[in-house]
């Protein structure tokens, strides 16, 4: 895995060498980054779909409802992410993780 979204070097190196990549940003931004990656793959003769695509995103259940998180993750999927790596804020207590397990993950299965 190569993480980062530098369009000239990093994503070119992903196209050339990586089995997976992780980019950052909102759905529009990651859609753009994946489009750049696809262009690098085409230039190098590599199949774009061979590369696993993920994005790292923050989740803060004190500011977002579970439905908002699910909607956001869906938008990220529409932007090209196959996986969302969640950085959960406020995990000094188990409650946010329990809410994710009970209220968010079951909804993601339908995306």
C-alpha cells in the first residue's frame, strides 16, 4: 500500500508498484485522485481495478449522527473508495465504538 495523493509522483508510483492505495479528502477530491490514478495506470498499461482503493476519514459521533456517517461513507464509495478506514474521535470510552457497531456497520452492508 502506498498512501498519499500526490498526483505527479505518488499516484504514479501507486500505478507502477502498489497493490493498494489510501487517499484523503472529501468524495469529490478522492474521485479526482482516483481519476488521476486511472490515467497513470492507462499510461503504464496497468489495470486500474487491480489496485485496492481506500480512504482515511474521521468519525465524530458527538457531531455527526450515525445516519450522516453512513451517508458520508456512501458518498465516498460513489467517489471510488472500496474501503473506508475510520479514525474514531472520542474513544476514551467504549460508547462510540459500540454505537458504530450497532448503528452504523449494519447500514453499511447495504451500500
